[in-house]
């Protein structure tokens, strides 16, 4: 189905916080010359979603679930309509799961957004399906150890935002280990 770009609400708490503008421009050129290969995913603006965003203008009829980059590229082209798949009767967690899956499968996220998305996906799938790290690791196609480490790093970044300023995951993990060693030594010194 085609819907109006102007009727789509983009939540301010999206998982993807950074986009590469040149990649959006490249995607816009591709959409212009070859068409849109995959529809975006939207959901109707239901009462439970309205509670989260009470100030949303009434002309916005859909909430974007997946396809943020495609929507930006279409808007860049000033196209009034976009191909979309409507997902109805899904709860907030199911919509968030779709967004997480989409983000982890598409163009690379920043390492910060990637570890946050993986950690959130672990929480979502645990709540929805009772899955643990093993099942979620199989779902995203990576080792349990890597997923566990990413989840640990995401939680550490929430408690210590300066970790997010690291150049990459390796540097952030090294800083985290150093912080943990310092905390352990401080605890031992205070116990003596």
C-alpha cells in the first residue's frame, strides 16, 4: 500500500540515532532510478501509542516501525507517497522487536547503537518468548559470547555514558575493564 510521507510519525526514541547523510543521498538516487525495493513498516497510531506521545498532531496517522533510512531518502526526493506495509494488532514490544531486527540486519549501525539494539532485543525476546542469550544469539547470527559482551557494554554505557565516547567497541570494553579493576582495587583498599 502507498501512504503519505507527511502522515508518518517518527518517534524521538528511535534506536538508530545517527545516519550517514551521504548514504541517504545514495539511497535516494537508487530509489529514484530503480524504485523502492522494500516497503517501510508502519503501524496505526493506536491509543496505547498516543499515551506515549500525547502532543502528536492529529494529521499523523501512522508510526514508523522500520525503514527510517528509506523514509528519509523518499522525503529527500520530495516524493509525497511511499510504499509501506501496515502492521496491525501488535503490542509495543512486538513493534520494537521489528525495529531491532530491521536495524541489526540492514546498514551498519554505529557501534553504540548496535550494542544498545542487541541488548534491547535480548530484553524484548526474553519478555515476549522467554528466550535467553543462546536463542537470541542464534536469531541475530552471532556467538553467545559476543552478544553477552555487547549486552554488558550497553548496560555499562547506560551507567557510565563516557564509555560511548570511545572510538570503537574494543576501546570501550578496554575502558570498562579498567574501570572495573579500579573499582575492585578501591573496594579492597577500603576493606583493609
